[in-house]
C-alpha cells in the first residue's frame, strides 16, 4: 500500500470556503465606482481626473514605501490601495491643490491603514481618515466647491458655489431634485451625482459584495429623522456624500459589523449622527464623522449582537 503525500493546511475553525477573494471584491467595488468617476469627469473636467490620479498614486507609493521600511511583503496587487485612493478623491473638491491630495493619500494609507497592521486590521475607514485630516488641516481648500461645469449644461465658467447642504443650513434649497439626482450641483468629485452612485450600489448588492442592510438603514434613518426635524427628506438623502458613504464606505468589510443585528445598529447610528451633525453642527456635512464615530463602536456592537451558540449558556 502506497501513501500519497498531500499538502494540508491546518487551522482553527470555522472552515468556510468562499469563491470571493480580496482582489475580486476590490475589483467589483472599483467597477461600481466607474459611473461616479465618469460623472465627475463630465461635470468637473480634467481636474477631476488629476485629483483621482494623484490620490491613487499617493496611496500606492505610501503603501510601497511603508512596507519597504518595515520589511513586509508588498500587498499592492490586492487593489485595496487603489480603492482607497479613488474613495479619498471622491471626497475632495476638484479645486483642491494636488499636493494636499498627495498628503491626504499618505495619511489614509499610513495612519488609517498600515499602522494598524495593514488591510484587515484597521479600525477606521482609511479614506475617511485622510479626508478628516485634510479638513482639519486645510478647511478653506476643503470647503471651496466649484460648481458643476459643462458646456452641454450651458455653464462655461467654473465658479465657486454653495453646496446643497450649505443651502439647507441656511434654509435655502438651491437645487431641484433633478439637479441633485443627475449631479448638476457643486460638491466633492464623487458625491454630486446620485444616480451614478445608486447604479454602483445596486451593482454591489446584485453581486452580493455588500448587504443591503447597512445602506437601507442608513438612508432610511436619514430620511425619517430629516422629516422629523422639518428638513426636506428627499433633498437630504440626495445631497452631499450620503449615497457614497452608505454604499461604499459604511459597508467596508473591515470597519463595519459582520453580524445581522450589528449591521442594522451601525446603519441606524450612521444615519442619526449624519442628520444631527448636518442640523446642529458647524459643518454642513456629517457623513464622514458619522461613519468614523460608528467605526470606533464596531467592536462593542459586535460584542452584544453575536448570535448565541447552541448549547452554551451566557454567564
């Protein structure tokens, strides 16, 4: 009798096989972001392309240098650095100086991701960490919003204009629902065109990359609380970075809960905080800080929403 040698992997349970890979997930999310990227090129021109390009290059270079310094194997091929670069760029105005974009990319990767141990270990969404640092460091550059500029829309000059959320703070609804839906408003690169983000979000749900639980509870709670506070709820959900945050940032595997109940709590918390910051805070947008705050609560949320193990009694 001949014994054949097999290559076996020994590890602790649970042993779950899934066809999805990290690279595959990142690729799907990047595909889902293509409509929003094309919309940003259409409305903000070549400047949008440059901001996205510099952000991606900054993330890739930062991760490569950091891993060289700490002598860790390169992880650039998993696509996470590219995705972080795109998401960070989508949170920035097209007029921001490119050196600030590069600094924000470095902060996102090094402080938001690598110091925690790299992908899978970070507590906070890296792109939002970079955005928060840029907003604290250069608030004027981060809050100067060029209006959507395209000759097909009858607009020839790029001028700084107030965002719809700033209008809400002043009690002025400066854009129509249709303007908000198609992206004919001022704002960050990837947040103005609601329909492009919605297409990407639906794609991720159909591909089963994300669960509908967090986006649904996030957007739904913003709608309900806005109605309660006397804010136009449709205007509120179509304005700012809500769709970008709900579909692409709050659903991040690493920084959001994995339990079913935890996802509902997380989405609800994000929605409530977003509306409260928008309504009572000094800054008109609350998506970034709402998600970052809830990221910090994820371990606690998962602790109290873990399903009970059959046959085991709680102490």
